[in-house]
């Protein structure tokens, strides 16, 4: 019995296929036939999964997330400051009714 996969393969199904590929109990051809997905896609997903797993064990990932959060925070502060300045300038120019 073959499970056909709709276009735009959902992440849950990709994970299931990758886990089967990592177990290496079936050949790529068997997995391709079973799920109706080309073997190259399965190989690519498997490679992506292995890289993601490796990245999960590095401090680089944690550092990148922390840096991203700090950048986002500072950008929101800057947006708020600029909005206040714009409102102040509009008020001074008589464009904003208070």
C-alpha cells in the first residue's frame, strides 16, 4: 500500500520520510516508491536534517538566536524613537492636531 504525498509536502510528512531514510531499513528506491517522492528529494531532506541536527549541538545556534533577539529589540526601540520624533515634527509643523 503506497501513501501518495500531495504537492508542497507537509513538514510532518517530510520528517517521517527522513526518519525512515535515517533508519536505513529500506532503500531510497523503496522509500521513493512508498511515499511517491523522488529519491533526490529524500536525499536532500536527509542531508538537511543531518545538518540541522549537527547545528542543534553547537553553541553557534544559541549565540545566533541571542544575537537575533538583541537586534530585534534594538530595532523596535529605534522604530519607537523615530515614531516619536516624526510625531513631534508633525506637531511643530502644524500637521498633527493635538
